[in-house]
C-alpha cells in the first residue's frame, strides 16, 4: 500500500464519521463522545503495540514532543471542532475546513520542513477553488450568531495544521503506530476526564448496545485507523501532500450521498471534482525518493 492509497483511506474513514456520530450524539453529549473516542483508541493502540513489543520511544525528549503534538493533533483539534460545530452551520464548517492545507503549508514553511514550491501552491489553490465552488460560499451564513463557532472551526484548522506540519520528524523516527499510541495516551489524560464529567449528565443504563457498537466503530475505524494511516503516510511524503487530501472529504461525502441517499451530481460538482483532483495531482506528482522513508 502506497502513501496515496493510505491517504485516500484516511479520507474515507474520516468521511464516515459525521453520519455515525450524528446517531450517537442523539444519546451521548459531544464531550463524552470525544472522551470515549480518544480513550478507546489509546487502549487499542497500546494493546497492539504491546503485542508487537514496540511501546517505548527511542529518546526521552520524544515523549515531550508527542505530548505537545497530542494537544494540537487530538485535544484542541477535537474539542474545538465539536464545540465549533455545535455553534455554527454545517456549510460554514465545510467551507472553513479548507484552511487546513493552507495553515499546514504556512507552518511547515516557517518551520523549514516544507519548501513553498510553485506547483504545490498552485495545487492547493486549485483544490481550494474546487471545494469553494462545490460548497458555494453564498450558502454559508457568517452572522454574529455563528461568529464564535466559526472562530473555533478556524482555530481547529490551525491546530491540526500545526500538528501535520510539525510531526513528521518524530513520527518518522519512532514509527507511525508507536507515535500514534503515545499521542492518544497523552490526549486521553485530558479528554477522558472531560468526557466522564460530561457523561455524568446521562443515564448510561438507557444507552442501547447498538449505540455502544457505533462508539466502538468511531474509535477504531473513524479514529485509530485514519490517524495511523495519516502518520504512516506523513513519514513518507511532505506535510503539504498529506494536508491537501483533506479536500477529498467533501467530495467523498457527496459521492456517498449519491450512492446511499439518491442525490444528484450536477455540472458544478463535476467541475469542482476536476479542480480538486487536479490540485491533488499537482501536489503529489513531484514526490521523489527522498520523501520516502521506512519507519517501521
């Protein structure tokens, strides 16, 4: 499996999250879902790495690095996204999410881990144009009622951009599985207590088994799997390449809606899809052997 296939898998797994989470959030508070999501993922990854006997990091300083990365990649990312989503409109959220690759490229260039190559800038701009055309900014309502939520979504995008742009070195050195295990262990120290406090307002006995199965799916398939695949790919390609694949999520959502909800694909969708795929192609086509590093 190559990095491109892994990154496509990331977007498919993440793309299934909103539909599944919508069912669960009818029963569970948002912060409780975050706690379960992060906590279960940490347990699964720890169990997997314990079997492989690859738990400990190579350098003591890497524990601190991954602890800081866990704040940007998981804690702030998830709390800001869920909090922002509850305070703004879905169309605003989708539109603002296109800032992730932009933030990633800016942070990576400032950190010296990414060159501002013309083809990558043009590729990201093309993909962004495609998503903006697809979503249609005229449908977004940036009113005073949604300002706080909009700002939280932008902060979420910046947080995840910082994580993607600055995590390549430590993930490459320690391996994707081991790095993600520690990222989620550190994140669970914050998210799990917050989730338990939030869960205290719910009668747990009334929650059905199907809901708990969906929570397990969210933790394993919509969290652990995409984070691992993302980290594995990041060790082999540039941060900008990883980030630009975020643009595929809205397209995947539209395609799934056509398959399962019988929605129609119009001419605007086709043009938007062509722009996104052109942007992804331009961002990934110059990947060379120097980008690829074996981490496991």
